């Protein structure tokens, strides 16, 4: 039987799961970025909330399916929200490698004119194309889409490889 107390309990479980799972997702990103002190603090709060929610979920009276749906729904929403928040709250750089389909010095100039720092290596021809460039760049994550659009404007068939970067030493980073 659905009672106001059961609805209240389901809502508390749902929203607390969103908070603790979002924190868990955020903590994982911080751990990968080697920010262990902050990750540890967030982990403590996350597990404290999780413990309280599990204790409440197990001791709740009423249809078990309602509690399970609230618990699972909060987990799913927390995963989504935590991932979205991590993108905005955790700054960082990505390492980008681009292999062009041919050599085009005008493209390099245009990309540099937009403020991006590049290291360019001549690449030998392959069975698929003539001589080309291999471009290396370190870019703020928030500028990645803009960078990719600029590259694709000049070379729609360029191969672009993006990797998260833990750290960099030396160099010029431009934009």
C-alpha cells in the first residue's frame, strides 16, 4: 500500500542516491587526475550518505519494488548528473594528435592564428595518401570541439586522436 510515508522515503532515497552517486563519479575523475586528498574527502561524504540511504532503504516498510525503483533510479540519475558535472567542474587538458591527408601549410597557419600551439612532424606517404603532417597539441578540454571543427574545416578526412592528459611539462600552450 502506498502511503505518504512511503512516498517520502522513496523521494529521500532517490535524491540522496543522486547526490552520493554523483559524488562517486566526481571522485573517480579526481582519482584519475591524481587529486587524492579531495577524492578522499568526497569519498568519505559519499559513503556516509550511501550508508544512511541503505540503512533507510532496508528498514523501510511498504512495497519493496517502490524502494528498489527509487534506489535504482537515484543511482542512474546520479551517474548521469555526476558525469555531466565532472565535465564542467574539473578543468584539464587533452593531448590531441592529428594526421592530415596531405601537407597544407595554410591549415597550420590558420590553426596557429586561432591561438593553438602545435608541434608538427612531416609524415611519410602511405598506400592511402601522399605526404602528410602529424600534429601534436595540448588543448583545454573546453576548447576541444572548437579545435576539431577548425581542423575538419581544412581537412575533413583528418584522423584526430584525443587522450586525457594527466600532466605536462614545458612547452607553449597557446589558447
